[in-house]
C-alpha cells in the first residue's frame, strides 16, 4: 500500500545517505548540514547509526534528499 502524501515511503535511510553522498560528497554535506556524522570522519555506517537515533537530524537529511530529487527531476 503506497502512502499518497509521503514521497519517502519505501526508501530506506541507507539509500538516502548513499545517494546524497554520491551526489554531493561528504564535504558538501558537512557544510550544508553541520552534523557531526558528516563533519568528523564521515562514513555511511556511522551516519546511519547517528541518524537512526536522532530524529531532528534525520528530518534534515530527508529534506535535503527531497530537494535533490526535485532538482534532478527539473533538469
């Protein structure tokens, strides 16, 4: 059952972080979202661990992912 108003439904956090890192890189993520998991020794594994426990940070990452998807669609 697809959620009508949730564009992130069915997308795993690992895919979000991996796609963001591949598209922007760690340096851009650290500058845009100054979250320790991006600024100090970043990795997919450490970022996922932090974001799963920190709702406010996860929301910021999900919002950046939605902006990235929107930008890609308009190109």
